[in-house]
């Protein structure tokens, strides 16, 4: 891993903590949380690990401007704007309206507020826009103006960004070994697939038998698993260790997406409130809240029966909560 250029942006290793009140309540395996919501950069989240490699690559290419894209309440866009600020680069983000919401909180608060505080130039696009084409067009415009742009794909999910989660697999394994903990399973929300692809590759590289399960937040299962598998293979090629990725190591459960990406579900709301009130932890409505819904439901359905220790990778995102204030049925808020 040391061969790959990396710029330090976050706080690592992130803590691994037990969730004993939740475990007791659910009555299944002992549940743990890997705190990648505490990666530091601009209220944290999983994109920090990816950006350490992506921004180093941008610097290697002499970039002075970063371009990336995401949904309106993209955590990835927010973390990228912060990383660019820290490294003294300009940042342009293209935000796609994937939910059709006109709620002022959704379109201006939460991550959108933070994007602006970090000094990013924001432009919005309608749902279904070819965002990669839009980023290329913007890159060409900026090039013509004499800038040196570097395009980061949505979610920071390519073979360079995924290296961050190859590293995380090793970090987690070392953390567990250091405290004599045997981790049976690792669960997390999966979207643009870089997190899971990196973990699949990283766990394979250290020959770990930890059972990895992604909880999908957008695509149907077959498509999600294929995306993860393809990127894991590219990541393994990029690593250059000759690692063979097993298709069977890629598992996504996409039963918790609900009506669509970024649209709340009752399960997410229940899970998010439960964690806020049993563990004092904040999750987000788009990713980690749906991931938790999947974790809790699968504990209750016996998926982890026979396992002793299950870790939930907290991928962050709580800044998005302020884009969804009316979602939780709380007194004083709209229905
Ligand atoms: C981006 C994101 C994810 C999903 O990670 P991918 O690498 O895109 O699959 C999960 N949780 C949060 C909070 C995120 O911002």
C-alpha cells in the first residue's frame, strides 16, 4: 500500500466501540460500531479515506481545481469540498436532484450549507442528467480557461478511491487482533460501491474470513453486486498483488431501499431513532440509517445466528439530517 501516494486528511485509526445497549435490546450477537463517522474532515464520513488517495493523485497530476458530483445532499461532495479547501484547491461540485424535493432544508441546509461554507462553486442539474458527461464538459471549460482540473467520480468510487477501504480492512483486522476480538461479520451501507469494493479486496488481501454484507441504498441487488464486483476486480488489479476476487465474497441486500435513493423509509426512521436513543449515535437518512435498518432487521431474522461479534461500519452522513428535519415525525415539525 505504501507505493500509492496518499495525503493525510483524517483521523486514523477510527475507534471500534461496542453497542451494548443495542445488542441487549436486539438479543442477537454482540454489535460493534467502527466509527468512520469520526474520520475528521468536515464532520467526517467514509469519503475521507478515499479522498486521501484521490487528492494525492490530483496533486500528482498538478491539479489546481477539483470537480466532482453527487446528489443534492451528497456527503461525498461535502467532504471533497473540505479536502480541496484544506489542500488549497478550488472545487466545483455538480449536484443532481435525485429526489425532486423542493423543501428549503433539503436544497439549502445540511451538506449544501457546508459545501458553501467550504467555498465550493455549486451548480445544480436535473434528475437523470448524465453527470459524468457534465463533469467532462466542465473540465473542458476550465481547461480552456487555463486551469488544471481533476475529476473525481461520484462517491470517489474508482480503483484509486477504493484503496482507502483496502486500508480500512487491514486497520480493522489489526484493531480486533490487538484486543483479542474475533469479528464474524462486517455490515455497512453500499451506494456507489467503492467502500464495499475496497473492503472485499482488502479482506481478500489479508485472507480474512470476516463475512462482509453491504446494505444497498439505491440499485437492485444484482446491479449493486455487479458494480461492487467489477470495482473490486479493478481495485485488485490496481493493487497489483494478483489477488483473485471471489464473486461469492460480494453480498448486497437491497431490501431496504424503499421507494428510492434518498427517500425516507419507516425502517430507516425507526433504526435511526433507536440508535440515537440507545447509543447516543447519529446516523443519516440516505445511507447509514438504511444500512442500520438492514442490520437490525437481519439480526431479528436470524441472519447472524451462530455469530458472536458483528461490526457495523458507520460511514457517517449525519450532516444530511439537517436536510431532512420533517422526516422524523417530531413535535413542532411539519408532517
Ligand atoms: C457515500 C456514502 C456511503 C456509501 O459508500 P459507497 O462507497 O458510495 O458505496 C455510505 N454512507 C454514507 C454516509 C455515505 O456518504
